């Protein structure tokens, strides 16, 4: 009898834990959804702003550069805060309250004002990945972590698709400001969704070796210190990851910022249709994120040491010829063919 009651309690506990995991995943995905859409806003509105304020491609490049630079420089700071304090509070401040600066972008009246506000907003956007990935790693065990991160990334990419198409309809001299108003309000809302729905886990509790052994008080003893950075930088794998991140991110940052402008100016695609082609690129990215996560989980079971790294490098390798073909062999292709590629 006691064994039956114990088994029933275990099932209820596991069911509650799974519900909290799902709730956390969806709440974090909401923040990532808005963040990815916000990151694409300048690309969508750049053809309009270029004409409206007589900007050059260099002007637009400086906006993307400044925002991305401040976002990357602020990420370690947000990561440190995420290790020291509540990750939910970090996300509330960084994605929720910082979304107000995105609203302010809609009120700018000149290039100089726009550049300044995008720099400020970039400082806050650096918080999302460190805090989100930390919570995800402590919520989901290794056997399912890749799939869950793939779903998170896919929902983020879905944000790019939806906001690219939706904001594309606002890419006119009269309506572009409303795009930033919508994004800013959505960012504030996503911050509060994270605050109320995310169940912040004990740090490290998802690791099989630590299950049932860590309490919140135990985890508090292992808070990050600045001296840890020196130790991390001595690990060769960290440098490889940084190098791959730099080399792998640059092409996608450039494509994200200028692909729509390239389609409009070089391929003479209409400003309302160019976002649809870009949508085709990100749909493929969303699908590959989920599949990559599932395959990565399987690869780790086959080879814990090399599995995920091999799958990651394979995906990078296959992206090279398709990207080359897109820019050099599709001059007379139709809208549908370009979107599919």
C-alpha cells in the first residue's frame, strides 16, 4: 500500500516538474521570439530610412556595428550578473524594461538620434542569451537539452519570420515608426511573462551527477567570481568556441543586416516582397535548429566527447555551398525559387 502511494506521489511530482519545464521553455521562448524580431527591424526598415534620411550603406552599417558591438561587450557583464543574482530579474530588466528604448527608436528624428538609441538598446539586448541559456541548462538534463534548445531557437527564428513579414507591411515613410513601437511593447510584455512564468531552477540540478544532491543554499556557495575568467581562458576548448563563434556569426550578422537591402537594390525586388524571401531563409533555419538539436542529442549518446561538435561543424560545412549559390547563381530566379533556396 505504502509503495503504491509512493509511486503515485512520484508520478505527480514528475508531472508537476514536466509542466514547470514546459512553462519555463515557453516563457523564455517568448522573450527570444521578440528579441530575434527586434534584431531584424533595422534590416527591414533600412531601405525606407535610407531614402527618407538620405543615408548611405555605411551609415546603416554603423548602426548595426554599434548595436552588435555593445550587445557583445555587455554580454559578459549580464552573464556575470546571471551567475551572481536571480536570472529572472536579469531578464526582466534586460528584455522587459530595456524594451522601452526600442519604443524610443520610433520617436527619433535624425540619423544621429537613431544611432545613439540603438547603441543604448544594444547594451540591454546582451542579457538575453547568458541568462536564458543558463536557465535552460539547469532545467533540462543532457539527454533532452539539445532538442529543447533547438525548440527555443526555432521559436526565436519564428519571431524573425513573423516580424519580418509583419513589419514589412509597415516599411513605408509614414508607418515605420509604428514597427518600433510594436516591438518595444512586445519586449516589455515578454519581460513580465518571463518574470511570472519561469520557474528558476537550482543551479546545476539538471546534471545527472548532481540530481538530489544540490539545494539552493549549496548552489549559493558556487557563485561566479571575476577570478574564474582567468581559469576559463586557459581552457583550449573555450578559445576554439570563441573563434568558431566569431567566424560563424559574422556572415549571418551581415546577411541579417543587408540581405533585404541587397534584394531591393541589386535584384530589384519590391520592398514589400523582399522580406518574404528573407522569410524563406529563416524558415529553413528554424527547421534545422530543431533537427540539429535532436540529432545533437543522439550524437552525444554515440560519442559524448565529439558528437555535438561533429554535428555542429557538419552544419557549418553544408551551409557554405548553398550560401555561395544564393549570391552568385540566382540572378534570374523568380521570387518563389529564391525563397525556397
